[in-house]
C-alpha cells in the first residue's frame, strides 16, 4: 500500500493512480488521506504557487 492507501498492485503506475484519484467518487477520500498523512508530500510548484497566491491575496 502507498502512503495514501492505494493498492499498488491494482494501480501499479503513476497514470493509473492519477486516474483513480481524479474520479469524482475518490477525490475527497484521496485529499483527506494526503492531508492526514504523516509522510512528507512533495507538491508540484504550481500548487505551491496557487496556495501562496491565495494567501497573499488576503
């Protein structure tokens, strides 16, 4: 199992994991698992930029 508990045998590569995570019935569950994990998550720069932009706007 991965850090967000996706079965790596069922979803063996980045493409299949991405497709799983983008399905509407899995989005909330995946987001919560990412938020709650104690492992380090490396977010893409565009996500970090969006968070920073939103924070600066307030």
